[in-house]
């Protein structure tokens, strides 16, 4: 597909949106909810609410009390929530390594995961320097132009990378990737090098270095990065940061059970 005919992306399915809205409402206080309650709180017709409930019940996410005809979530929803929580359970484990990395490079440190084209920070350590980048709790940045995001994007399935490209690569500075070809070329280089560098691609005066964190199966599940003002990123400093960040990523990965030699679970 030519550049002039890039896809905007598929439109959300209204029926799925309705079902998810009902699912969220069921989880928002109260043990059970009636169709009328849900219709009133969501501003949806009773028919639409009922259709969503039937679908959710069929898929096992909702149960109906035969005595009251009211609806509630099932434990299947809890399993999903626990699976999501497990993705972030390694943040406390990683914290000592983040703090040590901060002491080594004296820049802000971010632990990030990938979510829909974004690097989302799940843990941070503030730089000890008077001039630095302040952490933003729950913040992050576009995956195609921050170091932690580029590392994460590099190890996503090709269809995920293509989706990010097809949605359009917002150009934040003169150095931001503007084409899918240039982004793909750098992602390939990141996989080869084992780290990524941001030289002012999102914020012109902010640079960063990041490396991938792997789980016991060798899958990239997060990234760790150091970021700071551009004036701190001289060639000598960048090389030092790369070595420290890569070492921290390796140490955290080994704590998660990754064995770089065999690719199998490390002995505990």
C-alpha cells in the first residue's frame, strides 16, 4: 500500500464497546445489577444492555442470579485482572536495580511496558542532578520516538509494528521517524544492538538510552531506560549509559528467570 493511501485504522465495533461498558459498570460497586440499573447508569437502552449481557453471559464473564434476575461478574473476570496484575508484579523486584542504575548514570530511570503504541512507565527513579528530567507517575511516551518505547516496539509482532505505522507516525521534532521504512530500519538495528537511543526524537532537548527486559522464556516484557537533558549525552556519557542500562536490564531479566546462555529458566 502506498504512502498516500495509508489506512486510518478500523473503526471500533459498537457492540463490543457496549459490552465492555456493561462489563465495567458491573465491576463498579454493588454485588449485582439489574438491566434497568445498568440502562440508567450507562445511558443505554434496555435492549442494548440486555444484548450485551447475553453475550457476556454466553462467554462466561457474567452470571445471572435466577432468584433476582440480576447480573454480576464471574471469577473469569478476576482471572483476567490477575493476569494483568502479574504483568506489573516485577516492578518491586526491579526497584533496587533501577536505584542502582540511577546512582551509576545520575539520570532519571524508567521501567516501561508496551501498551497500544505507547511506552507506559510502571516504575521510576528521579535523577539526583539539579538539572534533569522529572518523572511523571503513570506517564510514558510514543513508542516510535522514545528509547524505552522503541526497544519494546522492536520486539512486538510484525502486525503490531505495522499497525503503529499505519495509524501514522506523529513527527514531534526534526529527528522523529516520519516513515515506516526508517522506523523499521532502526527497530532492526535495535534488535541487533540490544539497546535503543533517543537523540531528541520526542522532546528536542531530552535524550535517552534503553534496553529490553526478558522473562524466563526469553520474551521481552518490559524495558529499562535512562533519560536526561541533551547536554548530558556526550558520546562518552552515552557509551557509559549504554553499558550500565544493558547491565541493569540483564540483571532484572535474570531475576525474572532468564538465562542468557541457554534461553531457559534460570536456576532459583
